C-alpha cells in the first residue's frame, strides 16, 4: 500500500546541479515534513534506479519523481518518455522541475504525460516556496498510488 497522508514519501530527484541538490535537501529538512530524498545525477543513472539495475538493484520505488530536463548521458525529455511508456513506472507522479521556460518544452512534457511542469525560480526564497509547495501538495494533499 502507498503512503498514508502524513507518512514519509520517497522522492527521486533527478538533477545534475549539485547546488540545486543541496538546496533541495536543505529545504526538505526545513519544511518539517518527513520525506526520503534519493538523488541521481544523470538520466542513465535515473533509469537504472527506477528499473533497479546494477548498483540500484535494491532501490526503493519512489512515490514522486522530480525531473530536471537538461541532464547528461540521457536527456530529461528521454527519461520522461521512458517513464511514461513503462507500464510499471508510468503511474509514478513525475514533476518536471527545470530552468527551461520554453513553450516547446512545456508542451512536449505534457504530451509525454508529465504530471506538472514547474520552472525553477532564480531567487532562493522563491525556490524554497516552490519546493515547499510541491512537497506539501504531493505528500499531504493528493493520494498517491500504492507501491508495488
């Protein structure tokens, strides 16, 4: 069964910018909501994690995926397409969290069935608020699918 409201959720952050990873870790600690953050730094590693390949054989199935688009080895758009075309992964809510404000990216991601598209704000306070609202929404407000 999936997490009950208020229980910790497992979040997979797919992000190659170490500063953004650090910020995300700090913000999630400060919100006071329990979550387990797992990080992969490129698209290939992310798919290995999700498919439990190699060193990720014992990886948890995330309740939520936060996906950057501009990734090394495998682009975030490719990762999104793979997630949403995989019968075992496609029900995991996937939030695109990126610096891209391109309408082409927005449309493409929604066509690939992203659950939402969020542009990373530049300012630290705004970034904190965005991450806090994402965590609040996905860990408290919505009902997530059960883990397999």
